[in-house]
């Protein structure tokens, strides 16, 4: 894809990085705020349990279903164009959600908002990765990007609790103001692109349609298992049809003259390991957070703002990711830092397994803090590993693959702990003790997921370079000449 001209003014370029990070903050805080507001939305609009669940799940469905296509569209149609267009769509449909008067309107608004995030987030990430050559400056920028996203989620829980007190519609309107500010700044700061030339061999429309359909079916099947409504037929049917379409997609890509996903990209073992590890890490993190939230609100009777403030300590990664993690990566390499993050996550989730009926916050604090530190160590370096040694013209695709895995990971983690909790509580007497036992059983799921993730990460250590954690034989990614600069 034709590249943007170089941008070297330090103040301007740092502002651009801030704008791009604002996008991932917007995405993370938007999800978290809505999670806190759903009970109020359900009560105000009289939604059924199923509809209320789909208000949250509609976003995940749109995001997971179109992230792969969104990432590749940034490569082929222009990163700036995709970023600005879909940021505008995100803003408009978030506003429409705030004016919704029925459940179906909210679900549609959230689905389209998720689709918008699926296009704008990989575009933002690929602008960063193509603006730096592989090395410490790109690593630091990606660590800041990941840390800001995690901070957005953590702060979003608290902000969502406060806004819900004013009225749940503000949870939809607040992102509109932030998205508008980011859009105005991006129009000024994003350097213009040379208009992409039409693909000489055409676009892979069949591959794009098949990929979107496969991802939608897989996401739908996972979410329906989580909801456990309407029987097992629909989710199981979707989970069978989804992989079947993946096979069809692979066959299409092998024969296509201009494939949406070049099959050879999966020969990059480090990228594949990073994507799989990210799926397991995010799944464990969100599954753990989901069960802890249920424990605090349903068993302990804490309010939504109280629970959100209790969990904010997990957002320490927003501070540690851009400060401590780059130093550790520079000294020990990506692979060792990622593995360290997984090991800390095992400790964090394991410490919470014997949770008691009357645990004080001081008793929970170590697990919550260590979980946040683990996120700071693992997620940013996984982002680096998922994009290292990928050519500039495929950075959007690499970002799309990563975010597809993280979205599926979060859906799988929450669905798995929900399913295990449902099985463990089935037939129980419903007493607080029985509910607590079911929570303890469900907490085994995130422990198992990070154990598997640690094993996957350990496999990559033998390929790590001596200092920077990269493969010794890896060729550097192409650099497009753009330099957005970075402090330090």
C-alpha cells in the first residue's frame, strides 16, 4: 500500500500517538462502562434477561466477526481512511444507542459499534507499527498503546458507575464526546496518504464474505453457550458451521490471486504463538474478572460503583506497561517477560481460589494487584510479538489477527466460567455456601487457561534473541519512512 509522508515534528508527532492511543482507550472504556450500566438499562426499558445479555454480546459479535476483515481493509484501502471513517461510525451509533427506547435498537447500535471498532482499532495499531522500524521505539509505542487500552477498561468501570448514577444514557453519550475530539484531532494530525491504487488482481470478495461469516458464526456459538438460552441446538449448530466455513475460507485463499489472508503468514511461528497466547491470557483475565464481579455484587451485595472501585487496582498495568515493561523487555526479551506475566497470572488466580464468604478487601488485594501486574507484563509484549517480522503492507492484517484472537479469547473465557458455574450450581440448594462453591469451581477455568498459555509461551523461549527477545534469524519489517516520534 502506498505510504504516508514522513512526519517528524516532535510535538505534533507525540500528539498523534496520543490520538491513536485515545482510540484504544475509547474502545476499552466503552465496553467497561456498558458492563456496569446493563442492570440499570434492563430495569428502565423492561428488557428480558436474554435481550439485556445481547446488549453486551452484540458488540462482541460485531467486533469478533469483522476484525480480520477490518485489519486487511486497512492494508488495502488505506489506514487513515479506515481509521477516520469507522471512528465516525463508532461515534454515530454510540449516540443512537443513547437515544434507544427499545432493546432491539440497543442491540443493533452495539453490533454496529462493534463492527466499527473491528475496523478502526487494527487501523490505529497498524499506523503505529508502520511508523516505526522494529526496535525499542516501536516496542515502547506498542506498550503504551496496550497499557492505555487496559487503563481505559479499568477506568471505564469506575466512570461507568458514576455516569449510571446520572442516567444510563450518559454511558452512550460520553463516548460520543471523546470520539468527536479524537476525530477532530486525527483529521489535523494524521498525515495524508497517497490514494491506494486499485488492486490489479481484484479484491478477494469471496474470501472476505466467507471469513466474516465464519467469524460471526463462531462468535455467535460461543456467546449463545454463555447465555444458555433457547437450548443447545443453535450454538452447537453455529460451532459446527463456523469451522466448516473456515475450511472453505482456507480453500478460497489458496486459490485466490489476491487472497485476503496470505496463507504463508501463518508460517510465522512467533506470530501464531503470540496470537494463541493472547487468546488464552485475555480469556483468563476476563473470565476471572467476571467471576470476581459476580462474587462482589451478587454474593457480597456490593453496589456496582463499589465493585468497580475495588477492581480499579487491576488497572495498575496502565502505569506499569509504559514504564516498567519496556525496561524488562529491553533487558530480558519479549519471551521471558511474557512468560513472567503468565506465571504471575497463575499466582494471582490461584490465590483467589479459596475465596471465603467474608473475605476482606485486604485479602483480595494481592490477587487483584498481581493480576494487574501480570497484564502489564504479558499483553504489551504479546502485541509486539504478534507484529514483529511482519511486512509493512500486512501490518493491518497482523493487527486484525491479534484482535480477532483477543475478542474470541474474552468471549471464550467468560463463556467457559459461566458454563462451569452453571454446571457446578445445577441441583444445588441455592444457599450462599453452594453459590460460593460454584464460584470457586468456576475460578479453576482462568487458572487452567493461564497454565496453557504459559506452556505456549515457554515454547517460544528457545527462539528468543539474546537481548531484544526477537528471533535471531528474523528479517526486520519494512519501514515506510513515516516517523511519528516518541518521547524518550
